[in-house]
C-alpha cells in the first residue's frame, strides 16, 4: 500500500494544500513521486497530449489500463488515481464497476469519474465495494459537446446550482475528493466551503483545497496551453535544442567520442581474430 491514501487526502483539507499532477508513463511517474506530489493522475487528457487527438472522447479502457500499469510501477508514495474514460461508466452501473476494477487491478489506488449528481448510485456502489472515487465537476471535457466547447463555467445561476448539486451528491455518495475544473473562483470557493471533502482545482482559483495541472502543460511541452496554466519549464525548447545538438554532433562526427565506445587494446590480437573470422565466413559461403 502506498503512503498517501484517500483517507490522508481527506485529512489534508484545511491543513495543507493538496498537489496533483498528471503522468502517463513510468519515468514521469518516478519523477513526480520523487518531487513529492500527493496525487499522480493518469488522466484521459492522455488522448490529447500523448495520442494527439482533438478531444478525450476516443480514449479507450485499454489505453487507460496500459498507461495506469506503467505509472503505477513508478510510484511508491503518492496516491495513484486513474481516470474512467468516456462511456466506460455511463452505460450501466455494472459496466462502470467492471471498468473501475480493471484500473484498480492495473495498480491504481482510486478512480476518477466526470460528473457527480448523475452518477450518485455508481459512486456509492464503487465506494462500498472498496474502490475509492474522486468526482469532477465544472468543465467536464467528456461533455464538451453538450457544454458547447471548453469554456469557463459557473456564470449562470443554473450552472452554479448544477455544480453544487454534483458536489453534494459526490460527498453524499462517499467520494473522497473532487476536481473543480475551469469555473469562476467564487463558485469554487462556495463549493469548497459547502463540502467536507477536498476540492482540487484546475483553472478555478486559489480557494480550492488543492491544485492539479497536466504534465505537458506545466512543463512547457506544448506551445498552446489553456489560459489558466502556469508554465514551470520550457521543455519543448530544451528538448528541441538537445536533439538539434545531437543531430549536428552525429552529422559532423563529434559523437560518439572515445569515452562512448570500446576498442581492442591489442590490435595484433584483433588482427588474428579478424583474419580467422573472415576465412571461416568465406569457407561457409
Ligand atoms: O484528464 C485530465 O487530465 C483531467 C484533469 C484536467 C483534471 O481530467
């Protein structure tokens, strides 16, 4: 069992901010865990940032299981959270249960679903069966067609009501936390005050109990990132420069250097071996 459990995440509310970052493979998971992240999250955003899709709707359960397995191998301390992809839990509670179990069997400690109120029964059943659940309200990218695109949420009164109903339903069903995505910070503050479980914001301001960002966005791997992202590095330029330098070194004969390869010290010995091998080869053919 890993050090950070869903119970510990709940206990952090009001005491210390919760840190969460996405990761999709083993080396990233190792780095994120060593950096001391509380939650390492295999988000279905992988459809966009790893597979180059325009949205998250094509992400399959098999992809989520595959990446969860890789991430889980790299994490010793943080809570490993895996996303339930589009239509893996909407069709029936049974299917949602089976799919959540696959992510847990792949090494996740908990699963995340988008929505709240509509999935009350599923969340309750998952939690009772021993699968910790995180909810997600506000901008829910799996519903971007219904929402009319990726947009800031919570301006209209009906939207505030819907968000709050999701949050209350998640709390009542036994979810241990919820993501609040891209909503007005006043609304995120209201939700954070109204529920006893932690809220983890993305583009929703400073009042949430924690923050989550997507790996590729915060590390500057892409040029175009959502407006709420803070870039902590410019890996795109760094990687590009490193690759160019490698290419130029190879083209101009600067790589490999003598410290990167091994040769026979006794050239006479090699000459004898070379002759014998060539003779044998020519006999054989
Ligand atoms: O899939 C994802 O990365 C997410 C985060 C934006 C919270 O759901």
